[in-house]
């Protein structure tokens, strides 16, 4: 089973950071706790930006270890951590790149994902990214979902399902039909009537 339960926001940030650093900086992966806390709290490429403490990150790592989604690697000068998503989620490199971006930045269009994934895995085109996302969404236990298009938007966005199904976004309120002339229209009508009576 890919996800025994929905993950909380800190668990999602920790997993996303581990995935991203494995792809971007494999020489510092697995990661020390200090490096992982810094990765979780990066000011760029994160939405929202967080200020997680080491205690919060360790607690999330312990929960992820219980779910067999992350492991502690011992034997060096400091304990290090790595994800276990190769075994649990069975993702190809290009799928890892897209999942990492969705975990770290929330819902995005295929074009945004393709542009932002470039350093982790170069996708040939936006169409290639969309095709890959649709394939991932068709999995028996999907990790991504296409969101309904929002009013005024040309492209649909994609979201991860690690925290469960995303909440429906409120649609833009429709303007109510006017109930009568506005105060300005009333004044204009009164002025026109007075002008007509003066001319007469």
C-alpha cells in the first residue's frame, strides 16, 4: 500500500525535501538532520515557506519511519535520513521530480512543473509532462490528481494526494443582478428631468 494514511503537512515537507535533494544534490544524500531542517525551511522553491524546528522534523521522521516511508542510516559520524519511496511508491526518476515539486509547492500546472523540474529531470515538452501526469493519475493507487479548471484559467493544475484528496476550492462569487438604478443613475435621471423641464 502506497499510503497507509494521509500525511500531515510536516511529513509532506520532509518527504518532498528528501526526494528533491536526492535528485538535485546526490552527494549530500542521505541527509543529516541539520541539512534536512534547512531543506524544509528553504526560502525559495517552497510554498508555503516554513520555520520547522529540529524537534518537529524528527517527530515527522519518526512517523514516516513507522509508515516505512523513511529510514535512518547509521554508521557515519552523524545519523542520516533517506526516503524509502523507491520501494513504497515505485517511481521512475521523472515521476519523482514531479512528485517532489507537488509535495514542496502545492498545486501547479503542467507547464510550471515542466519548467521547475528541469534541474531534477528534463521533460521534453509540456505535453510530455501532461502525459506523464495522466499516466500517474491512472495508477491503481494514484499520487497525483488533476484539479478542475478555476474560473478565468486556461490550464488545469495538478496536486498530490499524499495528504488525501485536496479540498475543493471555492469558486469566484458571481456578481448579483442589480436590483434597481444605482444612486448615481438616480441622480443622472433627476438631472435629465430637470434639464428637460428647463428646456421646455
